[in-house]
């Protein structure tokens, strides 16, 4: 299982503003698809059913809801197994 960190904040001029921020964490299966990861993130921040433009930057997802001046970032925190 991998842990995701979701940060939701406002935008100013299209850029993340961080005047306020909401952070949520959850786990996803290691074999989760990009779609499943984005759906889980949207559920965590209350955007389920909201149309969004999503961009994958490799190890980061950027989610922008259509019609709102907000943005969310999804990053991964992999826990190393202790031996």
C-alpha cells in the first residue's frame, strides 16, 4: 500500500495561492490506476462528481476543478519496510 497526500488550496491568477489549505492522507493499493488515485483524492476533498482537469507530472497529480478558483495536488509517500 502507498500513502497519498492531497493538498487543496485556492488559486490567484491561476497559480496555487496557499491563503488557506486543506490536507488529507489516505492509502491506495500499489497497483492502483491513475484514475483510481484521482477518484480517491477527489473523494477525500469533497470533489466527487465535480468535473476537473487533471495533469500527471510523473510523481504528482494536479487537479483543477472547472469553474472554481481552487487546485489540488496529490503526492505519494512510500513507507520503507523495516527489516
